C-alpha cells in the first residue's frame, strides 16, 4: 500500500507518496527566449522539490550560464543518464555538451534545432516511463521547422508521438476552454469542422474532465462557428447543418452538452461560469477570451493522450528575454497542473479497477 503525506505550497495542497516523487520532465524551449528563466525561477524556491523532482532536458553548462547571466540562485545537478536522477535536486539531463551561443531576443534557426533536441529527448523519456509528466517551455514555431520537424506546434507533434486523440485545453482556476480546431488557418476552419470532428473532440473532453479533473458529470458549452450562430443561414449554414445536429445527437446519448452559444456575448455575460468547459470552434475564438481573463496564470494542457503534457499560456517573449523580468507564474501553474492531473488520473484508474474501493480523497485542492 502506498502511504501519502500532505505537502503544502502557497494555496495548494498535494498528496505525495513517501516512496515515489513525481518526476517532472521539462523541455527547455527556445534558448533565446524566456524559457530557461521561467524554469529556473520556478525551482528557485526549494519547497517545489518537496512534491516533485524536476529534470530539465538541456545542458548543465548552459543552465549554469543562464543562472549567472540572470543572477538566479538555483543549484543544478548535471546527469548523463536518466538512471541517475536525484530527488530534492534540480536535475539537468545533458542532451548536448557543446557550447551554444545565446543571443537573447533573436530568432535563430540553430537555436530552434536545440529546442527540438530537448523536446524529442523529453518525449522519448515520457514514452519510456523515465519521467512521469512533461512540461514544455515555449518554442518559436518558425525557427523549429525542418524536414524532420514540420509541425505547427507542440500539440501536433505530441499527437503523432503519443497514443490517443489530442485536444488543446486551456486551464485556469476558474475557466477551461477547449478547441475544435487549433493551429488551423481561419480560411480553413469551417471546412475542417465536420460532424465526426465535433463528436471526437467532445467525447475526448468529456472523458478528460472525468478522469483528469474529477468531474463525474461535466457540463459542456459549445460556441457557434459563425457570428450569431449563422443567423438562420444568413451569415453561414455550418451551425444549422453541421454543429446543431451533432450536438443534438450527443445530448441524446446522455452527454450534458449545451449550445451553440453566440461567441461575441458568451464571456462578457459571465455565462461561462455555469459550465465545466467551453468548446470554441477555432483558436482565437477561444484563446482571446481565455487569455484576457486568465493571462499569466493559465495553462495549456494537451488533453486526450496517454501521457500528460502541460505548458505555460504564453510564448517565447523575445522582447523581455535576458532582462530578468519574465513572470514565471504560468510555468509554475503548468507544473502544478501536470502533477495534479497525474495524481487524479492514477486515482481514477485505481477506482475503475476496484469500483468497490472508492477513495474520496482529493489529490489537489485550492483553498477557498
């Protein structure tokens, strides 16, 4: 039997196993951006090491450079094998050992190549069970493109590498927003949204809310595709012909799905507070209100996969890179969220195996 002890940090309480610390793998992102800074700032507080063991996929030589350059007091421990991970230390797995020249705030193809080296090594470790969860620092979508890596972002790459049906889900303390389409050009959105896609995405989010967030009967709101849901075909027929029939079918199958709602007034009216998740049709329809309401504390979670990955809700922030002023709150929240989901998913799997031994403990809670 595993024995759990409570660990508290700020407003959060985690139940941690005495025998196993959750190992948080971290891909370092664009080295000319703020990734290294927000990672090191997150673990500058030694209390973080009480409930997880971080493993940064980069180079200990380079992380030591960032520490000195940004005047951060974070002891780092270099390892050349994942068998050597040390608990209560900030581990740096040496993906490379050569010198890398850093030019803060600049977009450079070579730096993008190192971001992908870090990502590929960390995903490999995640697939092989050498780390428990993955938290990714921001990449620059342009300078990572190559013949071997031609994905619009992390989500698409992870969908290829891991099992399951991926869905971008933005999470904060009071709001969750999922997307039917993520990195799709606006001109292609309506053609991409089919009945099959809608059913697949809503089924994914329904399962995610149950197993990863502990919500037994999730209430799901869906935003319309066109302005005013198409105004009965005046502005577009996709809502009437594709979205509404599909939602009706999902409702008839027992899911608590509501909508479609006109997107322009949905968040301003605070209607979003009545639901466990809101499904937007495309990227900006969902992420603009989310980042307006939760920027700096939001987390990007790749739902629907067999492994857990989170990231902060912002990009490389080249404009402030190297200045020591980057806010690490979103990255810290991404670490918290990954740990929480990992524990809730494990408990859900245990309950599913042994339905008569239901454990009502809450692995993660935020004080009211």
